[in-house]
């Protein structure tokens, strides 16, 4: 069973604690261990089901400082009724990330596998070693450009033209990398928007700028441009889906 002391140092409301114990009671997780990342809107813990490591992303309803959530939700056809209540908004946000990850997976984008969602908690596959060591972020390690760049292009093309989503918070800090194989995984899809969203093109431009600037700082001789990266994504789209997609 879940030990409350594992999460009591984090300011979660009573209903979040109840949700954690419900996941345990339903056989989704057995234990929760240390946090593996903490952001403005959520804390992600490593948990276990028997010997299998899992990731639990817990949205901090009571203490989150995340603002401007509305602009990522309003205009998304999947969410018609948007409450102004803080708790309801965070529950909607968790549903949004769950839906985004599910849609990405259906289109073969390398993202964590979603296992369950209960209120403000998403349970996902753990991106790391079998003994519970999380893979580093792309921004934190050295890597081979010729191995990683094609994966970035391939996965973003599948996200954009297959899943019809824009990541909207894309950076080297939201890409995990296996240090041995250099296989990458996109993470943090809560802000991702459908391509029909009124701000999707602005978010896409921001994504392209972010990853291009990072790669140019890392590999100065490559001299990537925003247009060249976007063109590579478009070429991959034609390769994957044809010209008419």
C-alpha cells in the first residue's frame, strides 16, 4: 500500500491524497517513491507496481503558480464547457494531457504510455532504466546530432500531421534521451493544442524557434534556420503521409 509519508512533504490537498490511495486500492500502483521532476503545475513521482517502475504526474491544484491556462484550452473543440473554478480547471488540464498523450501514441509519436487517469493524477510508463533511474533531458547531456535530429523531425511530423497536435511547450527540457541508445521521448503534453486551435501557428513557431536555437547553440557548425527545420518536418510529412495530408 501507499505510504503517506512519501508524499506528505508536498502540499497536496486531501482529495489528491484520497486519489492516490484509490489508485493503490484499484491495483494501478503499489508504492510511491521519490519525485523525479517538479514543475510549475505538477510534480512527477516514480511509483511501482510490483517491480515495474511507473511515473505518476500529480497536478498541484492548491499550490500551482501556473497561469494563462485558458489560452491553451479555449478554442479546443474537445473542451466545450470550461469552468472558472481552479480545481475544475486543473482536472480539465489533466484530462487534456491524457487525451494528448493518447492521441500522440495512436500516431506513433514517442511519448510515455498512459496507463490511467484519476482526477488530477496521470499514471504513465516510466522513461528510464528498469531499476528506477530516469533518463536525462536532452538539454543535460551530450549526444550525436545525426542520431537525434532525425528523431526530432520524425516525431514532430507525426505529432503535427498525424495526431494534428502542436506541442506548444517544445524544448530540449521536454525531451528525454536514453544515454545508451540515444532514443528520445517527448514529454509534458499538457499544453499541447489541436492544430485547429486559433493560436496553434503561434505555438508552432515558438516550438520551432526553441528547438532550433538549442541545436544551434549545441552544434554551431550545423547552421540550422527556423525555415530549414520546418521544411524538414514538412518533408517528413510527405514521406509519411503524402502531399495531401
